[in-house]
C-alpha cells in the first residue's frame, strides 16, 4: 500500500528531482533543433556513435561473463580475503576514471607490467586501439553488474537450490536451472547499468585509448572535442547520447517487470 510521504521527506525529494531534471531540460531546450539534421549527418558523428554502441555492447557481454561468477563468489563463496575482494570490486566506482586509465596504461602499456610481455613475445599492442576502449569501459562498468547480482544472490531464497539438490541436481545444474533464473532481473539491471556506464565512459578511455577518429573516438570524446570548437555540435551529440540511453532503459523496463512478476507468481 502506497502512502503520501510526509513533508520533511517530500520537500528534499522534490528538490532532488528538480536537481536531476533541470540539466536534462536545459539540454533539450538549448538543442539546435533546426541544425540538428546537418550536425548528425556528419560521418564522424555516425562513426563515433557506432563505435560507442559497439564497444559498450561488447563490454556488457564481458561484464556478464565475468561479473556473474564473481558476484556468486562474493555472495556465496567462503574463502580468505573475500572482504578484500569486495573492496577491490568497488574501487573503480570511487576511483577517478582518469586514474583508472593511467593504471591500465601502467599494466597493459608497451612498458607496462603485462603489456611489455605481450609486445615482446606476441607483438600485441593494446593501448590506443579499439580493444583498449573495451578494456577501459569494462574496468569502470564491471562493478555495477557485480554489485547488482551479488545483492540479488544474497537475498535469494536458497530453499529452491536445496530442493534441486535433493532431487539430484548438481551444483552447476542448480546454478543454471534455479539460481540464475531467480536473479535474472538483477543480471538484466546490472547489464543495463554497465552498458550505460560504458556508453558514457570518458576519463579512462581518453587516457588509455586516446582520441583517434574511427578507432577510439567514442561519443563522449566527440562531445568533448566539439565543445572546444562547435558548442552546438556538442549539444547535438549530447542529445543523441541522452536519447539512446532513455530508449534502452525504456525498452528493457518491460523485461524487468515481466521477470519480477514471474518470480512472484512462482
């Protein structure tokens, strides 16, 4: 049953809503609508948008593949240093992205701890490539999925898994047939958050991958570059990022709702 919030809570909640909404309203109002088709028809804009969407999608897949097992280990595992591992997972959330980019450069750069071996032994260079964009995005986006799924796993009812075990299901079968469907809404939510974070990544990307058109210049980097020379183009590009993010969130909202309703009915 929903109740009306008391005014000591309603007032700051309303102010917070206005604070979050006004910048988006300003972006929509100040957008150069008449020149928008010409600004968006620029080939460089299309390249940057496609690169952003493609790298963010690959990043999200990597976050799911590696983040779900890591979340399970944090929620259900019992091993020394689990608290330290959880702290390490959350570091990218509070670490300035540019510092993350510097750290990646020190590890995977041509003179980095691992990068020098990759270059000497295999001739592989990662920085300032499209792969560097994906790695930078994964570094900052992975915690969003891990924390979302870990919370769901910690709150999930283990009786269903115990029942599956008594029926002869192995641990792997119970995970894929019982546990994973139960936390599917959290996986979807974490994946969307990871995708959105990867789409808007700037600091680690420009530090570790650079700003090369068609290779590493994503939409946030294009916005930064345009802001120095053509503010109207920067506003137009920002509007595109806003629209893409809203469309994805709205499109997946129905899937989250259906999954939650299925869990309740079950």
